[in-house]
C-alpha cells in the first residue's frame, strides 16, 4: 500500500502536499492508517512502527499525537459510535408507529455501519482490547443508543404488534448481533448492492420480532 503524504513532521522533514491535495490534520491521518492496519492484521499484531511507516513519519513523531497504541483504538471506536449515532436518526420520523420506527432504526444502523466498514470491523473485533475505563465509556454511550431501540420494542409489544415472548433485551441482542457482523460476509464488489443487503437483512431482523400474520 502506498504511504500517505505526511507534510512536515517533528524531525524537520518537509514533504510538500501535491497541488490540489486536501490538507488533512496529521492526527486524522494517523487514526485512519491505524484503522486500516488494525482491520487487516488485528490490534494485537500491529505495531506503532507499522502505523508510522504507513503515514510516512518517524515513530518518535507519533508521540506528539498519542501516548499509547490504545489511544488509536479508542479514537477509532469512539468515532465509529459518533458516526452511527449521529447518522442514524431517521427512525425518529416514525414516532407514531413503533414497528416502522424499528425497521428504520435497523436500516439506518446497517447503512451507517456499511458506510464505514473499516471502523466497524475494528470495533466488533478489537473492542475487548480497550482498558476497563475506556470500555466502560463506550459501553455507556452504547447503552444510551440501545435504550432508544429497546424503548421502541417496548412500545410495539404494548401494542401487540410483535410476537409473543419478545423482550427488549433479547430483541436488541439478536438484531444488533445480526447487523454488526454484516462486514464479515458482505463484499461491496459482489453481486449484491448495499441497498439490497440493507433491505434483506432488515427484513430478516424484523421477521424475527414480528407477530404472525392472521390465518
């Protein structure tokens, strides 16, 4: 893989950006490089030296932006959550129909995850490498997001629109368990479009919750 343009680093090298090239913040370049290598090799197998090489700076320059490799993992997982939470808000337009809102919630979650597959894969696979304190911060943010989904399930259950036995806790685990693993089998270069995958997977997710049709 070609190295990213690095500009000026702390050791005094000067790599002028190509004409018309967007000037990225160096920390953004480092996080992007880390995310890609973590996706390919896994967090544990990746060294800071590899990330520095990918960005095109000396390893010592990394410490102007981070203190530890875990800082990069946390940054990747944190921005993944921020993107999904901020981008998955369309379900709020279905306030009077909790089943429609649930469908929109699932579709929005999958769509935002597929829009940033590298970060999503790193989150699912390498979350366990976070420190207890940082993991707790992410879990709290995830809990707030999950609470919205569970509230919709509760409303749908109260209206008798889901099958008997559906509970918010198990519905959340089942649906997000299904949705979060799409990256391990979906190939953007394959015959299925992202829209087709979003529609099909959402249909399967909702079918697992839906009340049977009247005979």
